[in-house]
């Protein structure tokens, strides 16, 4: 018995050691320099170690990684619009192997839960596309389906069950609801076909995230960031794949937001700036939740803040923790699998910031800032 316990203990120690030594890689797309910068996240020394910078194309922006962690997909929003596929080596270095045309400039890319379909949505084209991914990792050229949506499709994801698909329309203040067939990759409109996100005019639903687990009331929560209203709407998923909207929580510390005014949809020709106004305009960007579902974060570009929230395990409601000044015009960020690190980029900063997440309070502490390319906007972590 003693030998068995000793062997089990040694195996547990070895597994823990392997987990600690498993490398984590961070990729940041830089729209203005047309590159992706690669780093190793050294958790033992709390450090982002640069690996290299790779030319991916002007306006390289949204990215997603394959489920087997071997391929990085980069959406290039300059003509000819396409998705660029890159092999991820064991040391985190990238090598290009395929380009696949896309029907428009895609503002968001994701994979369905099987990893067999690339989902991409177009803000300028008012549509989304679904493309099959071949066994070799290449995205197939002929879309499975292209769906015309209405004004300003901004994000696209399936729910955790992979049975339903959602697309927020920033220009129509709606969340589109679809049924998703994981065998064919095709969608069909749910009934009703959309939820109005209209507590006030021009809310601008943008990015969203699902809670990683249900709350104690059994609800599957979704958190939808509104770009212009400066709120996070909490919605719950019904059995039929439709959403029910609940409360909207201000997504910035009130002490900061009180000196700002409602935002407005940016023109198609300008992705980096808002029209001048008497007061700074609210301009939300990205939203993510920790893997354990305890803390949620969102970014606001005009004031350059990232805001932390505590998530109630009872009903999924959000409670403000604080807002932290960060890189100028923060566009995208990511949280590692351990929930201990957050990496954030700013479109008007030449640095990317590495933060630690306090496991008790959820507050962020800056560890370091490291150089990146111009127009940094999307962060992806491979673990």
C-alpha cells in the first residue's frame, strides 16, 4: 500500500511539473505593420519572451487557433480579403502554409466547438461566412454558407453545446439567433430570429462571451458588450436556443464614465478614430472571462481602461471591481488557461502589457510591457 501511494504521489508530482513546464505562446496581430508578433509566456519568471515577428499582411486583425493548437488563423482585412493559415511549431515559431479567400473583410473569426468550421463575420460587408477546415488545417475556399445579416455584423460564436450560433449587429442593435448543424456547418434562423438590444437608441452590441459553466440557478449566461452605450448586457440561453436579456451593467468605473458621452458607430473608412465631440465618447472594444468563471474583464478605447468585474456564482450578475489604465486605445486581450495572467494590446501603443490577476480580488497588477508591432489589436494564447 505504501509503495502504491508513493508511486501515485510521484505520478501526481510529475504531472504537475509537466503542466508547469508546458510552454504557453502568445500571438499579437498588428494591423498597421501587417505582422503577427510571437512570444513565450514564461510563467515561472512572469515574463513575455519575444520569439519573432511574421509578415501576415496589412490589416491583419482577428485571429483564432485550431483545437489541436497546431494552426493559427489570421484574418487579413486588406484586399484581397483572406484568412492566412500558419503552422505553430513546438517552439512557438510560425510558418505560413495557406491563404484562403473570404467574401469580405472579416472583423471577427472563431471556430465551432468541433473545430471543423471557421466562422467569420464582416462589419463592412454586413454578412458572415462559414468555411469548412480540411484535415490538413487549410480552410476550404468554397464557403459552406454565406448569410447576409443587416447592419454591421461584429462577432460570431456558437454556444457551449454547439447547437446554436449568435451574431450581434452593431448597426441594428440586435443579436441574431440561429440553429447550427455541426454536421454540415449550416445555420437556419431561430424563432424569433433576433433579440433587440435596445434599452436606449444606438447601443451597438459588439463582442460577447459565454460563462464557462452554468450558475447555481442553472442558467447559461452570455455577456454582451455594447460599444456605444458603455454597458454589458447579461442574457441567458433558453432550451430552444433563444436568448433572454436581463440587466445591463455599466462597463466602466462611474467616476471615469461621468466625464464621457455616449459613443457612435465609427465610419466604415475609419477603424481607429471617432468624430470629434464636446466630451470624449464611450468606445467599448473587447470582453473575456476567466476559465473558472469568477472574473470578467472589458476594455474601453477612448479612456484606455480595462475594467474588472466579479461574477456572481448564484445568478451570473456582475459586480464592479475597478478600472485600470492600460495601453493606449486597448482593442483586444486574452486570459491564459490558469486564469492568472491577462495580456492586453493597444492600437496606439507600441507595447503589449502583461498583467497578473489576483485570485482573491480579481484586480490586475502590471508585470511588464514589451514591444510589439504597429496597430496591435488582437491577442491569442496557445497552451
